[in-house]
C-alpha cells in the first residue's frame, strides 16, 4: 500500500507535451487532486476543465515535487449572476480579488460581479450576488466584502462542530493547514467566527419554520419566534 501512496507523488508524463497538442500553454506540469481524472496536463487544459469548478485543489510540478498552486494562476475566474457565465456588462477592472474558503482549502479567487440593473436602479449588492451563488460572505459591506465561504464549507463546519463539539478555532486552523500545512495564520479567524454565527442563526430560523411564520400554525403557548424543536407532549 505504501508504494501506491508513493506513486501519487509523481507522474511519469510530467514535463512532456500535453495530449491537447497546444504548445503555447507549456508542458504538462499541472494536476488537480480533486478531479477523478488527476492526470498531469498543460495550463490551458487545467483552465478549461475548471471554469465551472473553481474551488478544486491544484498543484504544479516545480522540478522537485508537486507544489500547491491556485486555479486563478492559470486564469480561472468566478462569475456571478449568469449561472457561471460572464456578465455582459462587467469590465475587466471590476474584478475583485477575494479569499474563498471551501472544504478543499482556502482559495485566492478573482470574482466578477454582475452589473446588470433595471433602469435607474443600482446593481444587486455584492453580498447578495455571492449568496445567490451559494457563497456566504464574511461581511455585508459593499466595499469590504473580500472573503466568502462556500455553502458546502458552512454545512460541513456546522455538522462537524455539532457532532464533534469542536471549537471554531480548531476547525479554522485545520482548514488553514489544509491550505498550507505549516500555516498558523489566524488572520481570517474572526471573519469566519462571525459568518458562523450568522449561519447558525439563519439555519435555526429556516429549520424551525420561523422563516415561514410557523407561529401562526402552532399552539398559542409557544414563545413567539421560538426556534426550539416542537415537542407535542411538553406543556412548554
Ligand atoms: Zn479538478
Ligand atoms: Zn493541454
Ligand atoms: Zn449581469
């Protein structure tokens, strides 16, 4: 088994011409360890395969080993508001550099918002566009929204701390180490902590039915706005 694990560290095709036939994108030195097919390929093939999966974990052969690299380094970008396609009204300078946390790792990403708006109205705020794309913003201010987390990460985090009684601090540090194994960076911790509080509150309001005004259908002895699970046998 150990020899099979060692096999994962190198690919004999590394450095050869890519099977796509394009020579302008360089030799095969890139690979994705989240794709089922993790064969080495050129930068162009990697970009093409990941335009709709921008939060995969990729690596580049540096001559000695496969080192962590970001998908935005090969030109993969995130587009909001048009099902993953670029907004026809967005300009190159509108791109925002963001940090996006996912279960795979914390990614650097270039995010293009949607600038479409009805006549006389402003475009949808960035935090709202992120939520619609299943990215939970760390802050809700138009100018300071530079971090977000995939819904997949928030759901994983919520289940993990509920089941394992883990501290948010420990979860965040393990995600940091998944990004960079020697990292001890707590710079994004407070943002994640705050986002987690929002997520837990929104989840409990959604799951309790309060988001749909369930109080109108429940016995009057319940506290208005309660998110506790209804117990029919309990006098409350
Ligand atoms: Zn991939
Ligand atoms: Zn290629
Ligand atoms: Zn648009």
